[in-house]
C-alpha cells in the first residue's frame, strides 16, 4: 500500500509541475480575453496590472519547478517531524509536541515577516476571510 501511495503521489507531483517536456508549452498562442471581447486593441494602450497569484495560466516552467522544489522541502520537513515524533514515542506527552510545533511556527513566521521584504501582517478584512480562518482554526 505504501508503494501504491508513493506512486500516486508522484503522479500528482507530475500533474502539478506540468513539465514542458511532457505537456508541451502552454503559452505558445494568442488567447481570447475572458470577457469574450475580441476587439483588437494595441497592447501598448492597455493598462498593465501586477501579476496575480490566481493567474495560474501564465506561470513559467521555471516558476512551477521552483514551487515544486519548495513544496518538496516542506515534505522533507514533515517527514522529519513525523520521524521525530515517532522516535519520541510515549516518552513525552503528545501535547508537548503540539505546543513545541506551534511555538516553533510562530517564531519562524515572525522572523520571516521581519526579514523577507514584501511580507507583512494583515488581518482578515472580509467575512469570508474570517470564516476561512475560523474553520481552519
């Protein structure tokens, strides 16, 4: 079962990464605007908006590969955490591990917010944001 799970996970990573060698180049042709307006206007006259995190279609293969690499670093961290918790076993109460993890995440988040430019702290501003945060908690 573990081998099957590993194989399914690997297939999932391939579908997320969408390497150009298997899926081809997705940004090769002109696209129609989402509004359906096919009027041709010079692109120099259009205001350019900053790239959005929800714009999945315009991701370069290099950005996708970097994201998969970062996700794999996260997997390595999760494997290390699970291995450590299993190694600790019944020698410590489970709440110690949970509280240690929460404290460590808080410290890493604060350091990242203070050192990485462009990352700040924002409270949820809409009811949807608050509800997502509530259900996550």
